[in-house]
């Protein structure tokens, strides 16, 4: 029996577990299943239950839950020796332990650099800091968030990248890449919500380099459903160096670059079918 918790993938048995933790019903069904298909938005409790009770689970979210949010991803990039922008992270309590003024006086990077809160997407919690006043403001926001129970932020070197980033989407064995390009070459935000445009054609050699890096990283981490964001440094490219820098893993990703939601679900269904067949 194939068991699906995905609302748009039909299997031998379909169950929904949205917005709640799984219970006895779900556990009994998982134990009887030969393979389990999970939704992208599944809770960790559902993934752990499936992972512990069935030999075959898609997608593989071990890395997602073992290395959560932006700080977890930075740790995973370091562990796997994956090229990425130099990053220093400050986890729970780090700001109070270091002292606000001490950190302000001993910044790990020269300005400008990037400030990221540990949570959030679509660039909403990511800022390019170009002055000490901006740094001070960001740290004060971090202090306020800590008081409300939200912890963690990262400081990251700024990589000039000609106003573009490369997205590589992995759907099991299917790899799709496209650029997200800002109208202004020195634009910082390159996501579609901030005004970037899609370009699937430019620099195919760079796209292939990023896809090769993605294949290697996925081979190390077993990630098989995610969108990966890469930067190529202007300095590297000017020196003839092709080195994709992994910026972020998106376990939830937009579908516009994949031809829209309908096309994405066709791709997803085909790859899940292939995954099942190969099991």
C-alpha cells in the first residue's frame, strides 16, 4: 500500500494531517504502508512518525529538521564544506552574552554586509547594512525580538553578484534552474516579490555549475525536494573563477519559474511516481 498525506497526490490511501500533529490513525496507516508521501508543509512530528515507522518516505526532510532555519542551514553548509558566503551566526542568548556594544564595536565584516534574522522568507527579514547606524538599528530590533521570544540572527559578507541570483529546484531526480534578475545591476534583492524577473536562458555554463553543486550537496544531505539559491561573485567571475556560492535552501518555493502551480504539480507527480517505481 502507498499512503499519501499530500492533498494533490492520489495513492492507495489518502489521509490529511494539516494543522495538527498525527495520532493513532496516522500511525496505524503508516505502519501498514510500503511507502509514504508527505506534503511540503508537514510538521516535524508527522515526518518523524513516518520516518521511524516506514522504510520509504518522500520527501526526505532529515536535513530540514536537523538543521532548521537560516542558522541551521549555515551549520549544514559548514559541515558539508559547501562554498557559501562567509557567515557568523548568533543563536539564542548570544546577543545578551556578548553585549550589544561589544558586538557593535567588533563587527566580523567590513561594511556593507548582510543582516538576516533566523526566520522569514522572500527577503522580508534580510537587510543590506551600509552604515553603523543601520547596524545599530538592526541589533536593537534583534534585542526586541529576543524579548518576545524570537532568537537568532546572522551576519554575512555581501557578495556583489550583478543584481542576480540563480535558483535551482530539485524535485527528486529532476533539476530545473533559472536566474532571478533585478533591473538594477547593483540591486540587492533578487527575489520575484522584490521586483526581479525570470531568465532561464543566460549563462548556461554557470547554471550547469550550480546544478552540479546542487547534485553534490543533495548527495551529501539526501534532500530531494527544495529550491536552492546561489550567487556568483563578480570578483570571481572577473578572475575567471566559476564558483557557485550556496545562499539558502527553500523547502517552500515559488512555482512561477517552474511554469506555474499546475506544471509544478505535474512535475511533482511524475517524480513521485518515479521514486515509487525505483523503490
